[in-house]
C-alpha cells in the first residue's frame, strides 16, 4: 500500500499529496477554532440583545452572520478539496495495483 512512497516514479507525488492533505486538515482545525470563537461572541450578542432593548444594531447582527458565512464558505471549500484529493490518490492507488 505504501510502496509508492519509495518508488522514484511516485515519491514526489506521494509526499506532496500527503503534505497538501495534512496542511488542509490543519487549516480546517484552525477554522473550527475560529467558528467556536464566533459562536461565543455571537451568542453573547444575542443574549445582550434579548436582555436590553436596542443594545445591538441590525448592522452588528448582520455583520456577525456574514462573518460566519465567510468562515463556513472557506471551510466547505477546503473540505471539498481534501475529498477530491483523496479520491485522486485512491484512483492512483488502483492504477498502481492494476499495473502490477
């Protein structure tokens, strides 16, 4: 299964592909942390709005929703990219097996 890491024909592709996948996962974890921070700030704002009338403007509320939309869009793009990369590597493994 890991033979392509040692063959000169596939070594570069294997290491670069592995690096891309690991880097993407690291970025996804960082985005998860940002989303957790966003939840805290957003729900504090909602609690503040429910506790005192006119304490939160519509602009602040909309800005909070847009910031989440940006984080979610970045996360989804990275998640889709990792899945496509995994599919390509799986396809590459089946090509290697068929050539044996």
